[in-house]
C-alpha cells in the first residue's frame, strides 16, 4: 500500500511539475508576444515616425481606419508637428496640371474643356491614369465651371458661365468646396483673378496647419471699368479690383489705371502678392512688365500694386517679347520667368532663358517701383532641335528648378530637363486642341501638401 501511494504521489508531482512548466512557458511566450507587440504596434513614437513618412494621403486615411489608437495618433498635434518638420526636408510634393482649352466659333468662345496631367509621383495619390479628360472635377454639381486661379492644393472657380456672381474655393483631392459671399455685382468681363493665404499664427504655434480657417486669405478679381482711353497717343485701361477679405467676409472695390492690358494666364501668388504679365496696348501683344498686387494692403496704399521690370538681359522687340514667348510660374515658392525664342544664329532649335526673382533685396521704404527686386539668371541654353514644330513653355516643375514643361505644336506635352538636356513626351492634348490658340491655353498648377488643406464653412 505504501509503495502504491508513493507511486501515485510521484506521478502527481510529475504531472504538477509538467503543468507548472507548461504554464511558465505559456506565460513566457505571452510576455514575449506582448513585449513584441508593444514594441512594434503600441509604441506611439515609432508609429508616428512611420506615419509621417507615408507619401500619400490616401494611405494615411486607410491607416487611420485600422483602429482607434492609430486614428487618434494621426489626428494628434504631435503628428502635425512631426509632419511639418518632415516637410521641411527636401522631399518632392505631388502636383497636378489642369489645362483649359477654349473652342472658338469665329471670335466667340463656344466651350471650355479641361484636361489633367499627373506626373508619376502623383498617380498613387489620385489613383487613376496620369492623363485623362474631364474627370478631376466631376464631383462638382455643376457641369461647367470657370477656373480663375490656384493656391497650393486649392482651386478658385465660379459655376457661372457668363456673368460671374458666385465664387468657390475647392480642394479637388478631398472633394470639398465652400462658397464665398455673393459678389456685390455681376461681372460679365473678368480679365484675371487670384487668391492667396497667410497663416494667422506663427508656424510653430499653429497646431493644425492645414485648415483654411487657420489662415487669413484674399480673393481678387480684376475687370475693366470701360473702354481703352488714349492720352497723347498712348493708351491706358482703367481697372477695378474686387477683393474679398476673409476676416470681415466683405467685398471691397478699388480703381487703378494701367498703361497696358493683363495677360490671360492665371495670376501667380508668391511672397504675399499676386503677379501677372502686363501687355502693351498695341497689336503686337508684347510684354512690358510684371504687375504685383498686394491684396492685404489697403486699396489706397501707394504700394497696393507695384511694377517689376523685366530682366535686363531679356530680349525685347516685336516677335521677341510677345506674350507667348514668356511664362510666369513658381518653383519651390520662388517666382520664375522664362523666355523661349527660336535659335536664329543656328537656324534650328531654340534659346531658353529662365530667371528667378529675388525678394531678399526688397526695401519697403523704397518708392522706386521696378528697382526693389533683382533677377538672377538661372538657365541660359541653346538647343539645336531639328523638329520644326513650334515650342512653348507652358509650366514649371514646382519641385525641380531644372525641369520645365513644353507644348510642341498644338497637342504634345514634353518634359524637358534643362541641365541633362533630356526631353521626353509625357502627355498629349486631344484633337480639339488644334482649334485653340496657344495664347488661350491656360495651365493651373495644384501642389498637394502631405496633408490636404481642409475647408471650413464661410
């Protein structure tokens, strides 16, 4: 009996020891797994570093839908701060070109068609082909819209086809739009329009950098007051600037006279001002200077609008300084001007010059307009291109100062690397482009930040 009891007791000890070992092993595995999960999943600092490096917004949104913890991290001020710091690194931002073509019947504009071009780095952001027709704005309830300008990833447009009474600000990526207060009058002829934003708080104190209500902004439309007035054989045009102030929600007007006319290209917002090319009043449509308008100043301020002389080494004259020879645009938030001419000395090819405007030398007390800024020649090349089709600069690469986009003939879009001398076709406009004049081709550039600008209610 004693022997039998000892055997049972021994077996009990063995079973108990095995169970204890098994429980200890399970606890060790569970502890290692919990530690591993904590290191890879629950470590918020590591997750934030991963999130800020995700290149496209759609993937960020998908990550925010995984769990509540990830969603709260992506919506936290820490994420915004890290994202802003990460943006300060030289990383390329996605961008989109919107081309607007006008179809004429005689001298009357019959239709306006929009086409989009997306570079390779933007395909993942939008999720469709790099070039397609009339789909980018198809979420809007209006079949036809009139685009005036862009600022970063925002679009200024009107749903009115003829006389403008309404203006909208839209983010095509988030498919949000807001309507500004109704214009005080119907504008049946608007030569150009633009808008720009300024942060209301210093960058380091603003926890949510990507909401429009964190900015103050201005919207401006320019329209002629009447016919051209000729004094001493020189013409001038009286314009009225209609400006919307986001702080007051009120439209205001101011009148100015200019010796020329405004180019049909979109206004370029840079350094807190709106820039546009001014054409002479003769039939040669030569560019005379650049007009810079500061909508944040009072309309009666002497520097509400100022003139910027063209670069001294810019070639002037009939067919040389024609408006189609110039292009104004932005590269890394710096204003650039290009001039493309036929290479007359070689008989083939073209000559391309690109300048950048320096704002570092602005003396705000200096009233000598046109001499407060200086130009730097950044590119000057002669290219022996044997193709006979005409070339025009249509846009600058917003992130790469060595790359521009050209229109060859009426339809073919090329990307040209000035330093490497490489040119490749990246898109093609439809057959309808043959009916339009190059001077009427408008290109609107949208530059998408790592987090899209959110639109509040006005």
